[in-house]
């Protein structure tokens, strides 16, 4: 098969895959001549198993990057063996320190068939769940423990010393609700913050996000640091226990 045919096949597969995944994903094809982008991407592929072994034998020649609005990324690669299909892996966030990855198990990638519809089902049920969990942990680690980690079914809001409220939700749906109610996402850490400059507006936002998240099957909890109380109208509940430690590992290089 000619290189053009191979590139078109991967790009088309990734386009369909992006449309079948939950939330909103876009797909960008990186052709063989995008050498710098491919090199940077290869360094961020978050895998120490199947995809790492493949890249050790076959350096990255092209890729399709799938991106979610909250910054999460997946990468689709050609399968360079005798089997048909593709490989899909998680991509580690940019600009987080290596220390943030300590104790976080890699969300290792998986092999997919040529059918993108079946592939989307496998990604949703397997890889995405592990990836979102790992993302939450490394973002929490990067903040030095100042924010309680959220879970897929619960957003944990944490008061900050400056009076703002911060959270690192799991998934795009929760993030959309937060943004609609005044939270601003940091593009580097992925953390959402609600300013405390206007305490009435802050309290109103806290009142409104609870029912909106609850309608999505997502609970809320508010973490109170010592010596501070929340606005009387804000929802309050005990946060879940922090996620347990995982087998020490570092991201793939």
C-alpha cells in the first residue's frame, strides 16, 4: 500500500473514531513530514506496554491525534505487524513535572480492529476510564495536594487560601457545567477555578452547579480548609477519601 493510501486510511479511521467517542473530540492527522510534531508526540505517549514495544521497533512515522476540549488527547497509530487494525494510546499532558507522574500507573494503550465503531466502544469502556483516572491523579499531584481529587461520579470543590474554589473534574461533561457557571480552566494544569472576588456570585454559582451536575449523575462535595467556612447558601458535604497509591511508575519517554 502506498504511503498516501496508508495516511488516508489512518486519518479517515481517526475522524470516524472521534465522532463516536463520548463528549466532543476532534482529530488531527500528523503526516510523515511533520517530524518535529511527531517527535514531541512520541515523547508524550503514555504507555509502557503494547504501544511502547511497537515504537521501540518502529519509530513514529505518522499519527492521528484525537483531542477533547479539556485537553485530554489520544493518539491512533498504524499497527506495524502482520495483523490488521490500529493502536490507540493516551497522551500525557504537556508541561507537568515528572514528579506528578510518580505513583501513577500508565493508562496503557490497546489494539483496535479496522472497525472504528467497535473501536470506540472498546476505548470508552476501557482506555478512557483508565486515562481519566490517571489524568486526575497527575493533575492533583502537580498541585502539591492542594486540591482533593475528583472521581468520575463526583466533583470535589476545594477552597483556596485566596478565597477562590478549585477543582479538577473527571470528564468533559462536568467541565462544561463548571465553565457555564463561571469557573475558568487553567490550560496547563486542567484545573477549574471560581474566583472569590464576588462572594454572592460565587455562592450563586455553587448553588446552581449542584443540581446541574446531579442531573448528569455526578455528585458534588466541598472541601473546607481549617479556619474557613463556606457561604451559607453553598452545598457542603464530606469529600471522598483521596485515591489510593498505585504501583510507582513514570511516563514513557
